[in-house]
C-alpha cells in the first residue's frame, strides 16, 4: 500500500504534517534538533522524520497513530519506529499511541500499542484500519475480565436466591436484565462507557419507574429486539411467561430491581466487551453458568458445558465461511459457540467495516437451530439475543418435523447433544419398523440418541451433501452397546458415513445435572466408512481417552475451571493437547489409539489404547484395592467386621 492509500484508510482529517510530502518532523515539532535532544534527556536522535502521523482528540484523551513505511520491512526496522515513539512521548505526554510498520510493496503491516516490543505487539492486527478502530483499542471502561465476571456471577446467583427467584428462571431473568442494561447504556450513555457516572445516571432514571413500569420497559425492549425475528410471537409469549409475568419476578420491589440492574451493570456488563470474540465467549459463559443451578432441580437436564462446546467447535474447525446447525439446540450453547468462532475468524485480516458486513452475514445466514422443549427454546432465544442475534434462525419444534428447514440450512457443520432418553412416540415410524412392541411403547429411545444422527445422515445422503462434519455428544452406552438395536444403528451409520473419531470425556461432565457418562463422536456425512471394493474400513478411527479436563467439583458451583500460579487456564493447555493428538493422529499411551472398527466393535478408546504404566503410583494401587473392596461390600460378597 502506498503512502496516500495509508492516509485514505486511517483518515485524511487526522493527518498531521509539518514538513514536505505530508511527513512529520519531531525536530520541527520541538522547535529544532537541539530542543528535541534536550527533551530526550540529552540523547541526540538518529531518526526524527516520520512518514505519517495521525492525531485525534476527544474528552477521553489524545490518540496518535504513527506509521513508518518501508518497501519491505525487517525486524530491525522496529528500532527506528521505537525511537519515533519515544520522541512522541517526550513531546506529547499522556498521548495514547499506536505504532505501525507498513510495507509499500504489499499490504503487510505490524502493529504495537503503547510500546514497540514483543509484549505490546498486536498479532491480530493484520490489516490497516481507520482511526476509530485504533481508538477502540484503548477503551478502558469496558474491558474483558473473565475472572471478575465469573466471581460476580456466583455472587449474583446468591442475590437472586435471596430474592426468591426460582433456579429454573434465573438464566432467563439475568439474560433479559443484561439485555435491558445493554440497551439502556447504548441509548442513554455517551460512547457506551460504563463508570460510576453511568451508574448514577441510570439509577436515577430507573428510580422513576414502578416495578411494573420496569417490566413494561423490558417488554418493549424485547419487542424491538425481536422485530422481524422468526417465530416472534412464540418467543415473546415464552419470555413473558417465564420472566415478565412469573410470580416471583412480579413480586420484586423497586429496590430489588435497582439492586439487580445496578449489579449487572457494574459487576457484569462493565467487564464484557461484546464487540470482541473474547467478550462474546465470556457472555456465553456468564449465561450458561446459571444452567448449572437448573441442573440441581432437574437431574435429567444435560446442558453441554461451555468448554466442551468450545472443544467440539474447534474439533470441526469452524470458520466464518461455514453454515452450522444444531438440530437439538437446547439453550443454544453450540450455536453461540459456533457464532463466536466464526466472528473471531472473520475479524482476522479484515477492517472494521469489512468485519461488520461479514458479522451480519454470519448472524443472518450461518447459524441454524431447532429446539422442541419450550423452556429450552426460551433460553436459546435469550442467549442469541445477548450475543446480538435478534433475528436468529432457530425454529421451535421437533427436528423430525422440520426436514425442509434443515435442507434449506445446507449445513457443512453439525454440532449437537441430542436427548438420550427421547420418547419413542416422537421418533418417526420409518426408524421404528424393526423395533419390538415394548421398544415402541417404552419410556426412552433404545438407540440412546443415535437415531438423531441417522436422521441427519439420511438427509445428507438424499441432498448429496459433501464434506459435512458432524460432532455429537452421546452416552457411553451408544459407543459400547452390543444389543440388536444399537448394533443395527451402528451398521447403518457406517454404510453412509465415516467415523473419524470418538473421544471418551470426563465421567461427570454434566454435573450437577444428568449423571450420564458421555462420548463425543465425529463423523463425515455421506462418505461411507467402508471401501466398496474390499468391504473393509477405508481408514482407522482415532480414539481419545480425554477424561481429565482440569476441572474440579465445587459444592454449589458445579465443575470449576482451574488456573496455574500465573493465572493461565489448565483447561486451555489440556484442550490444545487434545486437539493436537487428534489432528496429527498421534498414538500416545494412556491418551489415544488408532483402530479400524466395524459395527461389532466397541467405539471406545479404553478398548484399544495402551496403558502408560510409568504414571502409576502406590496411591493408584491402593485406591483400586479400596474401590474393589467397596464393591464387594456393596454387593454382599464380603462383610467387614
């Protein structure tokens, strides 16, 4: 990019120049070279003629962007840029500075914030952007703070418990309140900044309402956000029933409302920058955390943990070009996680304007869901709304009744956690032809959820989808079951699809909800597992023994993420290893295996992996003996004195 192009992108109205060709001389800015040397503490500078300098000032401060161009810069050129930055600070104290090296032979750039060193390099800044974008990099009132949000989320849950807000309604309630706070800040607070002045201003406004007035204001806000949305009336009806007209919420006093809204404003919303992918991720974590409390009341609920939805989204390598479907979307965690990944991918290598266009396309055309249960559908509606997707393509009903919607979505990635105990009466007759009478009239699906995979597989085959990746959570029984129904289902799935991988997940992954042990299966749809000529598997399936995710159980909190002494997530390190083992098809004792499987085999890593005996300790041996003794006592085989 040439120098004139750089000016056009950042903004000619911000360009400052004091010598020829729109260049900037720090010597002339100081008065002369001697005065610049004096300002630098007596050190005479070798460089003081900068290619381009841009400045913008407002009530939040002075923002400066300095650009040094080269035909093709090298690492050592950063030293020259660093000297310009030092001169900028010497003459303009308090300025907030972005420093850029830019090639004129191509569009390659390198960007630093505050200082020109490795710690302040911004690797995500790969394309030149406008002044407004660079100013946003310094936003201090809204910063992502995952730890603060999670700490305050637990405190908020305790507050709602004391105010008698039912566990089953807390996710809906806090999500709706967050939407209201967000709407109020954007409409009534200059620049969307959140500080003590913001709190006082909004508290004074809310104090003028009655409790019913606040509920009415929230209702109007929801009406506006859902304008043009699919199934708008159903969504409004559910939100009214579960939030605005719920008896415990209607019983809240004005003092209660002020306390809750102010807490969400200053303790939650303030620490989330929803314009960033990290902020979107924190939003999702905040919202689904309340589903843990739902789990305590309903042990059949199996909301997928946020870190597992992240793992499965990375496993399927979702990009901003993908169309993603969850046919049993529940609270919408997979959809939100997929959207977060797509938005993050779209951000890289694009300007703010380009990103906005891509983001709109992602939200409108790339995310599709179906949910059959009213409560969960309401949750998914709120979840999508707080992530800025008011017109989400999420349908209400059974996926078995919405084939045309699925065909129209044309997904190339499917992520889902289907119900493991679905009522047989809700499953199409076409899949029950060989079922026994007791299976057809039973209480739960004998395929353990695999019929949902088969249904999507049939659509993929009929529509001739190519390369569609499907990652699904299923109970361990589906992987190891050898009964007639499961064996037949495995056989039919392998006829049309490739089983790429199966991962054994932590034993209590849904704690404190459902107690089932789960596996993640990864398929490529409409690509037979067997070679037609030989009748044998075309390739080996990867199996991962991924039982330790670095989370621990905490009373009242569920399974909690752990961090090392430096504040780094243990899970992130584990996830990286999990993905690397799979992507490189690495066989590691105690962690992974490769095996060619058929319908008659167990689809589980434990059946094929080698044990890493070097990790065994005396404590492991003693624990195994203790467990066995406890089993013998429990079954009555032995009796302890």
